[in-house]
């Protein structure tokens, strides 16, 4: 059986850095996106709630006007972001 290739259908920001994400397989999840907002492209998003809330779906994932996006498989499967290593990561 093949693993589902996650694709985001819609997204709606809720409180703080949370968003309700609907996937094309019919799954919906409320996810805290703050742990994924790491690095220079995400700093403006993390520091400005209005920018955070301006998220939309493009190319089957969450995207922001500055070009930042998050891999939909990371969101769907709750994976550790690629930038995080086991040595120096405090991601939870």
C-alpha cells in the first residue's frame, strides 16, 4: 500500500500560531505552526500576526506572501522540520 502524498486543500488561521488545515484526503487537523517558523524567511511571519494570518494555499501547501511555505508531508505526518537536527534542536 502506497503512503499518502499529503496535499493541503484549505487553511484557516485560528488563535496564536494555530491553523486548521484541510487535506485532500478529507483529513482536517488543527496544528500549531510556531515550531515550523524557523529561519530568516519565517522571522517576519513569526514577528507579525497579520502576516502569519495572510497564509493561503498554493502548490498544495501553506504559503505566505513572502514566498515561505511548509512541506505538506511535514504537516500531515507531524514530522520534524528538515532544519532541525537531533543535536541542536529544541523542537517538540
